[in-house]
């Protein structure tokens, strides 16, 4: 069993000391203040494990990888052609070189000596023979037979000295950091580490994220739909989002609107995971028990954010019966609000806990394809399709009705359109901020 490395309750307590802190307030926090508070509270886990390179993509590197060798390990040819000494290259007249015996292949260095006035047949990646420093690609030279082998002619001006040679250590010199701790390893990182001859790396252990849905009306897909009920979508949305972030989802299923059942599930979630993601029951309805329970089982930093959708969103920490603690993101029940608050808050928080470096959403500016009505006061996250306009620039179009329960609007979208708290309506052609979904994975 891995131990939690930071104490969520202690951190939340520090944040909630009397003073200018905006936390533990019932007023709506701005999106930026909520994000900053979450970032300030969370400390990355430090438990590490070793994985082979094949299992490394998507994992968070735990320590800098330092290159133990020069890459490449030797000067080598960048082209198939002929190697020779730059001192033999003539700028004003054809360069004529005698072709020495043998060939330098990648993996089989040439053993002989190549003298001045000579060249050697060489393949891409082959070690540059001693004394040679320039390669002419075969298509830029003419080979003619001669009595003692062959003669190579290079016309003036087709090549500069030292061209087509790759230097030892030019990719990475020995002792240099190759990949830094905190990197979420992508294919190029894994390849770079392999190029250093390192077969396994230390990564942070996967963050465990418990997910459950609350509500008497919820049924699992595959079950009959009783009157007044709906199928649970949030749990599948959130489990997918957690998995896409490379973390370990813990599926705790459906929980009825019953305080005892909810408490039992929360306690199990705290025992089994680093983070608990709930959806539903955080508003003010008569069956919204999550909020009160959270306040009893832990500390809640804030309840409400000045945003649409997603206003009833809570962040805090929970303590289980055995003293174990876990972070809590209580997301609103409306399906769009649930995923928007995941993207706006939970995603970055989870990545930070997982030890990943700089993780804000990738944003860009796009022109709005049509007018968008908005009142100042809350940040709005509308769902949009980002595409290239006729002039080649980015354009975004809203995906129809934007109700917080219309999950289709999110499914058809490939981006969120983020309209700032103070902003009013947008005219067609105005620039708006966009968070492409690809940058949120
Ligand atoms: N008087 C007020 N009522 C509401 C307010 C408010 O400020 N004052 N806020 C509204 C907003 S905004 C939202 S969002 C919701 C949040 O409600 P809860 O988080 O308490 O969620 P529930 O009441 O449990 O459900 C709301 C809605 O979402 C559906 N739902 C819930 N869970 C799921 C799920 N796993 N899969 C699919 N759909 C789900 C649920 O059936 C309800 O329709 O409160 C507003 N009310
Ligand atoms: O979070 Mo609510 O979605 O604003 O309806
Ligand atoms: Mg409710």
C-alpha cells in the first residue's frame, strides 16, 4: 500500500485560516481564483516505480534522464555518397578524386586509410573515416572508371566544405539532461531515452482517481429504464477522461440519494484513491446530500464558481475513518457542467498531483463564426467546432443549444469557447478564446 505524501487536510486548513484568503466563502469565486486556489493546495505525489520503455508513454518521469553517452557516438555520414577531406574541395574548378578501395557501411566502419586526393564510398549513418570530414551525395557527383579503380568528379559550387557530416554528440552530449522530471512521456521522449541505451525509467506511480455518480434517477446502461429515470452518463465521461490522462480510474458505481450510502461510498473512495471525483448532489435540492456530507467528512475550500455551466462545483479534502485523506472534486450533476468543470479545474489539479510539469489548457484565439449572446458576470464555456476559415485563419462555431444537460453539444464539439467573466455578447467575426479538446487530453 502506497502512503499519501502530502496531507490534504493540513493544506486545506492552512488555506482556510482567517485572513484575506478568498476560500471557505459562499460567494462565487472567479474561474481564475478557483484554479489558483486548487494549484496552491495540491502537492505532487512522490512515490516512484520503474517501468520498461514500452510501458513508459503517458507516464510522468520522476527524475531527469542524463545522457550516459554521446549521441551520435561518432561522426557519421548524412548521405549515401562519397566521403573526402574538405581541404581537397576546389571552389573554382571541378574537384577530381580517386575512389579508394572499400566501402563504409552503417554498422561496419571502414578499416583502411584514405589519403589526400582520395574519396571513399560511404552510406548514410556510416562512421566517417579518419581524416575525412565532407560527404558528397552520389547524385551530385560523377563517377568514371579509371585504370586503378574509379575517379569521382564534383562540379564547382555544388557542395560546401564539411557538408553532410553529422557530428558526434550533436543530438546529445554525454552528461547533458535529455528529458526532465515531470515530463509526461510522449513518443519522442521515449525514443530519445532509447537512443541513450537506457531500457527503463523511474516514473511517478499512477494517480488513483475514484469516480462515482449519485442520484436515485440513475440507471446503468444495459438496465431497463424505470419511469422518471435516466441513464448514468457522467461516470462514463469522467472515467474516460481520467483514463485519457494516463491515470488509474477506480469505478465505484452508482450511489442512491441516501446519506448513509453516500457516506459509505465516500469512505471507500478515500480508502482506495488519491482523489475522489463525484458528480451530482452538490446543489441546493432536497436530495443534494453530497455537500453536507463533504463538510462533515473533510474540508471544503469553496462551493461556487462564477461560471456557466458548472456553478455548483466544490473542491476540498476528505478524511476517511482510518485517518487516510484524499482530495475531492465534487462536480455538478448536469452532464455538460460535469465535464466542463473537469476540464476547467480537475484536469489540471490531477496532473499537478500526478507530478506533471506545466499543465494549463492549450488555448488559441479564433474568430466567432456567428454572434453569441452573453451577459457579463460569469465566465461561459460554450461548446464549439474549431475549423479553418476560407482565409486560412481559425474560426469557431457554437454547436447549437447550449443547455447544461445537452451532452450532444459537447460530443459534437472539438473545443470549448471561453468567454470571460466581464465580457458581454460577441459579434460575428470577433476574436474569442478557444480550448481545443486535443489540448485537454
Ligand atoms: N435552486 C437552484 N437550483 C439549481 C442551481 C442553483 O443554483 N439553485 N444550480 C443548478 C445548476 S447550475 C446545476 S449544474 C445543477 C447541479 O445539480 P447537482 O450537482 O446537485 O446535481 P443533481 O441535482 O444530482 O443533478 C442535476 C441534473 O443532472 C442530472 N445528472 C446527475 N447525475 C448524472 C449522471 N451521472 N449522468 C447523467 N445525468 C446526471 C440529474 O438527473 C439532473 O437532471 O443544479 C441546478 N439547480
Ligand atoms: O452547472 Mo449548471 O450547469 O450551470 O446548469
Ligand atoms: Mg441537485
